[in-house]
C-alpha cells in the first residue's frame, strides 16, 4: 500500500470522472487520495454514483481545501480551461498532470483560441506538454510533467489513419472521417438534445460545419504526415451509451499490403487489435475496456480504402487512456489496472 | 366505397407488410381485399399485429386459394424471387404489381443474378418494369404494369446525390455513401445478430465488401449521370427501430449554389424537404412518415460536399413509397393516405 | 374551413404541446389559431419541432400579446399552476379550457396544496371543473367550461381498476398499482436523470414514498367506490420514449366472470380495447394512438386478479385524451382526428 | 498456475456461457480447460465473442471428444435437461457440477416435470444436490458435489423477501412479486419476440398465467417460511440488455424496524447491499457485477411494504453466482474474481 502513488481527480462528477474512479479504485499501483467538486463538496462519491458503493469511500472535497498538492498525479476531468489555470501551482509542488479536457491537446495556441473561444493562459506549459496518444508518443509521455489526453474522436480516428499516413500510401489531401458516437460523449450536463426522449430511437449528424475535434485530428495527422492534411470530419450522435465507431475513407496512391501494414504497425501495441480481413468491429466488443479494434477494407478492389475503428469513448477515448498514460509516466506495466474484459452483451 | 380499388398483399407477415396495412387501412381510395401468408393462413392479421386491432379485420389466406386475381393492384412484401414467379398470372388477370423486393429493381439481369444468387425468370417483364422512384420516374410509373419499388438505402442515397449528378458538378468516379440503418431494415426474421441483446447499445458496419444495394444505387446513379459512376457504399447497423441516415461525400468539380440546386430540384416534390443551410436532419423528424429530409453542407468551404439525407426505411424506404407509387398509377392525389405527421418524440 | 373551431395552445414547447400539434394539425374540425411560449416567441413551431415542417406554419407568440381570447378552446400544456391564473379571463371571453396539468384534477384543494406545494387560486372554478376521463364523465364533459385532463398514470390505472371497483368485487382497501412509464412522461426539461446516458439500459422505481399521481388515482377511485380506497402505487422509469404499462393487483372478494365484466363495461368505449383472455398487451400496440388496451388475468386460479393496462402516455395519457375531450365538448364525433393506427414496429 | 483448478463449460455459446468466460478468464484460481459446443466445435471462442479476443484462446470442442472429465468443476450453461444426463459420468470421475439451468433447482420432481415438460432422469442426484443461493445455503454448498444455480428472477426475489419471511412479520399467503427483466434473460436464441425491432421501445408482461420461476421461488420461500407461501409472480420484458428489478409487495402482520431487519440479515453478505432508507436502486448500479442492491419502503406509513431488489441477471442471476458457488466449493475467498466495479453509465 505504501508504495502506491497518490492520485487526485479534479472535477469528478462527470462521466470521465466516474470512469476514472471505476478504473482507479481497483488499480494495483494507485491510491485515490482526493477528488474535488465545487458543487458536491461533502457528498460521498458513492452517493452520487451508486455503482461505486463498496468500492470508493472518498467524499468530494472543495477544490480550495483539497490536498491535491500531496498527490503524485492529478487528473483533470473538468471543462476546458480549468486545468491550465491550476497547472503552475501543482507542477511547483511536484505533481504531474493528466488533463482529459482540451487545454493541452492543440499545440497551436491560435487554433486553440479559435475553436475553444478562450485565450490560452499557459502557452509555455502547452509547448512543454505532451499529447498523450501512447501509440505515437510513448517515449515522451514517460517523462512528461503534463499530458494532454486526446479527445475520443481523435483517438479512434488517428489510430485508424496513422498506418496509412505514416507509410505515405494515400491521398492525404482528401481524407474523410465519418464518425459516430454514443451519447455519453456529450457528458453528464443536463441538456435537451441529449435527453433520452430526444436521443433515443434517433440518429443525426451534428457540427458538420466544424467540430472541435477537427483541428485536433488535423494537427496530429499533419505531424504524422510531415505536412498539412485535408480532412472532412462528420460526427454523428447514435443511441448508444458508450462507443465510437469511425468509418475512414482514403484514396490509395501507392499499392501496399494494407492488412499487413496495419498488423505490423500495431504488433506490439497492447491496446490496438487489428482484426482479420473482412471483419466488422462492433462497439460492444470493446465496451468498458481500453481496447481499440480496427478492420481494413478495400471494397470491390477499388482505389478507396475503408478503415473501421472502434473504441469505448469513456475508456480508450478518455479515462482508460489517461490511466494508460499514468502507467507509462510512473514506469508501471502499461496494462496495469486495464485488463477488464469487454462487457458483451 | 364502391369506387375504391381492391388491394392485395402477398406476404404480409413482415415489417413492410404490417406497414402497408397501417398505411392502407385508412387510405381513402383503397380497400384491403386479400392478404396472403403460407404459414399464417386463417390467422387474423390483428392477432399477429395487435396495433391493427380495430383497424384491419382481414385474415391471412393461403396464397393458392386467395383472390389476388380480383385485385386492381397487388403488393409483394415477400423475399426476393417470389414476385417474378407470380407476375405473369396476375398481369394476365389485369392486376398491376408493385414489388417491394428486388425482383424488378436491377435492370441488368446479369447483375441481378450475381448479387441475388438466383436466375431471373422473367427478363422480359424486367425490361418492361419501371423503377419506382417517383422523383425520377413519375411519368413512367403512371402507366406501368409492374413497378419495382426501390430499396431503402437506394432511396435515401439517390435522393441525396441526384441533384449533384444530374447537374454534373461533382466527381462521379469517387462518390462515398456512408449509410446508417435502423434494425427494422433487416426484417422480421429471427436471427441472432438482430436480437435486442445483440443490436442494442451497439454500432457496427456490415457488408463493406459488397451489399446488394450497391449495384442498385450504382445502376440508377449511372442512368442519371449518363455514364458509369464509382461509388463506395458502407452500410451500418444502428440501434433504432426505424430510420436511415445517409451521409454522402462528393468532390466538387464545378462551382454552383448547391443549396439552391437542391431546392430547385425538389421544389415541387411533395415528399422531399430540403432543409435550410446548416441543418442536421434527424431520423425521428420523418418517423412513421413518407418524407425525405435533406441538408446540404460544404464544411470549412472546402472542395468536398456533405449531403445528409434521412428517411423512415419502412415508409419512404418501402411501404410508403409503394403507396405513393400506387397513387400515381391509379391517378389519385400522390399524397392520398400519406399525410401522417411524423411521430416525435 | 369557416366552421372549424379556433384552438389555442399555451406552452407548446414541451412534449404534450408538440403532441397536441401533431393531433390537431390534421384535425377535421379544429384550426390552430395561436400557440404561446414566453421564451420562444417569434420562433416558428416547425423550427423547434422539425417533424411539423409542412404541417404547422404557426409561430410561437408571447402569452401577453396572443389572441387566445379569440379561441373557442384553449389547451394548457404548461407547468402546474399556470392554467388557474389565466382561467377567469379566458372564461370571461367565452373560451373553454382544457388543462393538461394538474390545476383541475384534484377536487380537494387541501390535497392539491399538499402535493403540489402551492395554494389553489381558483377553488370555485375547481369545483365547477370536470375531471376529463370520458369513460367516466362523458356527460359532464360535454357541457364543461373547464376540463382537468387526467394524468398519464391515473388514466391507465383507473381504466384498469374501474370495472372491479364499480362492481364491488375486490378488496378496495389493499389495491396495488405497479406502473412503468417511458421517459417522455418526465417532460422535455433538461435534467440529469432523464439524459439518454442515465436512463437508457436502466430501470428503476422512483417516488415510492409518494408520487403526485397517487392522490389523483385515490380520489377518483374513491369516487367510483363510494368510499375511500387504499392504494399502494409504485411508479418506475423504463427506457421507452412513449408508453405506460400498469400491472394492477386486487384481491377478489366476490366471484364474477371478470373477463365479461371488463368487456361489458367498455363495450361501447371507442378507445378502450379489452383483449381476449391470456393476452399480454404491449405498449407498442398503442404507440402514437389514443387507445388503451387491457387484459384480465387470474394467475393459477388464485384469489388475486392481475389487470394489465397500456396506453401511450402522450396520447391517451395527455394530448389525445385532451382532443377526445375537445371533441365531446364541441359535439363532434368523439374519434375525430384520433384515428391514427398505432405505429408498430 | 499449477494449483489453479481446471474448469470446463458445457454449452458456451449462449449469454451465460460468454459471461462465465468473461468472469473466469481473469479469475486468480481458475484455469479454463475445456468448453464444448456441438455446433461450433473447432471455432475459436473469441471468433464468436469478439470481446474475448486477447483474453480467451480456447476453441469450442465437441462434447463427446472433450476432456471434461479432467476438470475439477464443470459448469452447465445448457438448455434444461442436459446437465442431468451427464452428471453421473462426471461425478464418477470426481468432477463437481454447477448447473446454470433448472435440472437441480426444484427439489420436487413432480413439480419439475410439470413445469419443464420432461421427466427427471436423476431423482437421487436431485435429492443430493444443493440449491446454490449462498445467502441461504453457504454451508451446504461448500461440500456439495452438485449445485443447482438459482434462476435470475428467483435470486432477486428471494433476496428481497427472505428477511421478511424468515422473521415472520408479513402475510406469506399473499405475496406479490412484480419483476422486470432485460432481454438477455431470454438467451441468445434467434426468436422473433426478442428482436431489437420488437423488444426495443416496448414494454410488456408475459407468462402471467404461470412462469417457470414461480414454482422455484415458491418452493424456496416455503422452505424459508416453514410452510407453503402464496405468491403472485408477474414477469415483464423491458428494453435493457442486462438487469432485473423486482418490486415486492407484502402486507405487514407484525411491526418491526424493517430497515434494520434487512441490514442485519445481510450485514456479512459480500454481495448484498442494503441501501439507506428512501433509496431507489437502479439496475445499472449493478451492471456487469455480482451485487444485489435492495431498498426497503413503507409508503405513506401504511400496512404494505415495498421491497426493491436489483441484480444483473447474467451475473448475480447466473454466471457470477455460479462463480461465487465455485469459490465456496473450493475454499477460495468467496469474492475471488468477482470484484468488478459495476459499469455506469
């Protein structure tokens, strides 16, 4: 017990917060030390999230009074803009930071400010921070003081496109990502359009003009390509609780054994599973787990590849990836605490 | 009463069958005369479909003994291959035919035989038959003896692509249709993959290698284009009962006012609703109605158009379109019996 | 057109409001004249509810400026407490009122004030008003100036219990109503517990200590019994959009042919369908329609009757029943505009 | 590894089978040795259940060729009637048996034969077998050769009623259990009524005349009471994948502190959680876990108690309880391998 790291969570009342708790409560190397919420200070976490009864005995504490500075690592499961404001103080106390919001995702502050409508208060920390996609940045994550945990759509989309882009075999000027998300991706805010009676038995696109995950995906794919990519990104809301399915379209510019390309790229990745040819990954095959499953298709032998990529948006798309990053940062087995078998049915 | 037409339905135990009954029971110009089912002969239709209690008093009759030949029009809501076998006899009796299966959709018999795995027994009738998409073939439908009612995906996809293709302003060699269907599209057959515990809270693509609706869409779009189109078509199963949402991608080759193009194309169509710019049509906005709603997007002002098109797969994608065809064939108001306000929520 | 009645709706932005519009737009004897909303004045109704595009051209108007007083009848689809405040002025202008909230349901003002936490400002109008369950109060509804439209649970529960209570054959001191409601019953307010990600794939009881529909049911059943009844009422939230299923338990105190009792009681009721013995009514068999379906069971021949009663909470449980009351009040065919075939699947 | 017990599963292609695999694959004391399926012999288990990719490497083997006799324990996740036929041979080989079907649930063979429509071929083994509800039979389970794992409804219902019945404070002649189950309870058989398009957005009772779990509950409650109980049991199908919610009604015959009664009864039970007064347990609060949560209500201070009891039908209602029984039988920590935090949302 004594050699577990102390973990703090800021803003634990949303879905990424409760998911962090589900994963961290039984984690072999982590000890929940503090969880803050301005509105719920004093409330037992398990009173708000009854699934945690018997697993988490902490109460929410007020952010000001909390002992976050005693922690080894603090996760921010907060709205955009919160983590940057508390970063300096925590870093000064030797605390490492994993932000599940967007404060440390986009490296270009101008782009951040355009899409998130607020100035970035810590441009230097932003430069220092590491984008926490382990399949790309593992070495940097190991030593990072601040990790910007990727968005859910960006995780599924990048993992699907990366092998193609890194190998330079497709037209990167005209990528298409048609993405579908379960409703938990919208968070636990009370809003009309995510009510059961609105979102159930219904399917719609949204944000076609421009979604905040578009610049994140574009930026990271451009880094991988070594030049700017062109991406059409269309998110959709589908009546699942959890799950993202991205259907990716790319025009072939150079022949390859595309199946082998993916298998080789992810051969040693513990959380990316390249399915056999002709497969159709289902979101439930990764439900409540940290796995991304990918299938590679070339319909009718034409010149357009179709890549299917699924994750659980709350796990590999948020809390699970954050724990994976924590494991890397602290030198633990990358899979520690992430061995959950997906829940099917 | 006496000047209503007599309507027969072959194979009324599936979802297109019960949906035909829902629409035809209160139809002002149609009288349900016979409904056949080999397995359910003698059963009251309302015993199988309790929503019809008080609305439909017919019993299923055996196909052999039934009085289909007394009808003015017969709908086939049967598996593929049934309608063609009964067509000659019915036509000889002066009955007009609307087939909701695929027997009279694909004009190229070789293509039919490849995708449906059976010979076409009536190639001459196939040549005579009319593809029943009123927005394209209204004049021919009026006088047709046999109408091949379009598939559900093909209806939503064609209505979304047609204005672009007819005007010749996009690259027709590389069209992408990413389509999502509710589970009723798979029919009322008992199969494991469409069980509630399999299909609920789950999302997946299927048939990426090749789905039967691909050749249908390609053939009709090629007719519209005057030359062969290239189409990548990826269908997905989404946990809705009813609804199809297609997200269509096309590269611009000539500038146009695309919103105006769509509005003009469908200005006089009673069942196609072009939404204002920036709209995101929801499947529930057409639930249980014969309307197709379409939105036109050009994300980030780039060179790729995104067209969103939604229908209720059982209505505009099947039974409603069949009734629309019947109205046209018999000279009724095209909207007769199809005025249902969509059910929301 | 000229001899249609003018209809006004106060508070048309919730689910009962949009459902009233769905039913009234094609109603043969009603003309939508005004629909008010403080927050949405100036917005086209069809912009908020896209299912109404092409069916309703009205805009919301501010309550103060609206021409409600020109109407023949005004429906209140508002929170509790609104209708009572506007009643005097409308009545003075000759307008008849149908309130879909609770202001005119409970005859005992003390009970109203206890359960709804507000004083009743119009006790005299309350005494004058008629409880709008046509199966009980048809004659009084015909001439009423104010109708208090029943709650959804009370409608399903009363229709299931009434034949037993009126005939005096069960122990009325220990009735049990175990009721399950779809989520639309909670309205279109943004609240966490009715979010898709909270209410989907989940089932729970709520309000076991006391739900506002308990006194309403008790009061009306007591009126039917001629003395106070004892009722245990447990509502549950179930992941449906629409639908209420009540499972009612009553101890037999006198033998009867219970099936015949129900069939006789409802023989001439257009919207109550007593199913054959051994039936299990499904909520979808009444989806989007004004019908209540009931089945009568006596398991194992024991001394406990089990009555199953289903309605669509937004139709027979709210807007449909309100239109039924309007039809009665204005002397139209009681079924006018209510002939919708339930939507299944 | 060497001191793990060898586990076999007969009939692993249904939901209880895949759930056993999800729980047993990471179990610290169990090693999956054989899994049989007549129809799927040779297929990798993970090809049928893609959630198990990376977790289970076994293939299905033919029942005849399989090495079940080398196992320490064999689970039967088969249709009723299979386990009894293979019991003698396995017992003779020293294998202990946990049957998840009904062969060893009902002690009265006549009752078994009436409700399951087949003779019981092993009445002596039935007499020897132990009903596997640990909260009642822990000591006997420890030494049992054959455990009959309880049904899902019976588990939730008994745990809710037992404290009342054991303490003799309610009228046991008129118990009411109103139970609601998710659709996975119907198994993974392809049947029309459990299709997504049938069971989604729908709610219905079924088997009101008599469900097979009625005699099981009655028999066990009668054992607890020391005399025959009278029970009205009404199961309902609700659109969840997993979860059972029972709402239990009992008339008080002797005053007690009912909350304290429940808390005391289950104080040392690791998998029964008595919630604080006024609570409403949600099925999702136990999703994918072995916990049963119970709340005790006395509405309006009347004479009728309402007990709410929720489980995951596939875990505490099937596979999890079976693993709990295995742990007890082999002297392991009863919670071994069953520490999963419920998945919410």
